[in-house]
C-alpha cells in the first residue's frame, strides 16, 4: 500500500488535507468552525491505538461534510479499513470527481503518517509569522496524548 497523508493548517479556521493512495490524490478542506478537525482525528486515532475496533467522525466543510469511518480488519487486527465520503480526486484528466475514498492500511503506518504531519504543524506553530492567523487552531494537549499513546503502542 502506497499512502501519503498531508495536512496543512490554513489561515483563519480552515485546513487542507491530501491523501495519496495508489496513484490517486484526494483533497478535503475541513473547516474549524464547528469543531477542530485535527482534534477529532487525533481522538479517533487514540481510541484505535488503545485497542478500539472502530471509530467514526465527521469533518465539516461549507457546505457538506466528510464522514470518516476507520474499522479494524477482524482477521488482521493490525490493519484498518478507512472510508471517507465526499473526497475530491484531483489528479485526473477528467473533471475532478467527488467520491468515497476507501483503502486498507496498517494502523501503524497510518498513525506514523498522521504523527509526522502533526509534528510538522506543531513545529511550524513556533514561528510567529505562521501562528499569527492560527492561534488556538492546534490542539497541543490532544497531540501530546496522541503521541504518548502512539509511542506506547509501537515502542
């Protein structure tokens, strides 16, 4: 499975998330107005890393929403099936398509991809020019908990 997860914390309450799966790139643009999409994702991952079998959450957009479902493979517990509705495939020769993205991946790999992106954002938030329009948008406490749970699960 070739997977790349890229998360960028935009200005003024928006984010952009790209997921590259098997040659296709999907884009989402969640808003932070209703709840923080980073915090929702990290809480979901904490639940799974602590042994949960499934987690579901929503990232809101204006308009619309991205419904996430992450479920363990019952036969291979180290893998999860990820399903995300309303993603836009952007690297297509046709008009970009809105579709449900589904892929299976090792939970450890997915967790590492998320961890590295969140470390990047945390580090960028130390720069005044970056954090100027992003104050309160990065959930430091939730990230710290996620990192500890990840390390317990895979150290």
